[in-house]
C-alpha cells in the first residue's frame, strides 16, 4: 500500500513537471540582446514577446513602502 502512494506521488510530480517544463527552460540561452529600451536598442522585452501579458498600467495594484524613521543617538 505504501509503494502505491509513492507511485502516485511520483506520477503527480512528473505530471506537474510536464506542465511547467516550458517555464523551466524558457530562454535557456539567455534573453534576446538589445531589448532594454535604451537608446540605440532595437526595442523592449514587450516587442520581443517576453513580457507582453498585460497592457502597461492595466492592473489595480498599489505599491507602497513603509519605513521606520531613523533614530540617531
């Protein structure tokens, strides 16, 4: 009975690995060159298809940093 549980655990692990294999090996040779958006580059990652899932500023997330005041003695 114990070996059957391990078999199914490995089977689930292999199935999950197969689903995410594209992510594991994405850009294995490195990202495309000259895609930083800097002057004289040929575009951005959005043009290359790396980071084009959402439109710019399309979400409703709020970014906030809260820092403790510095007390000097």
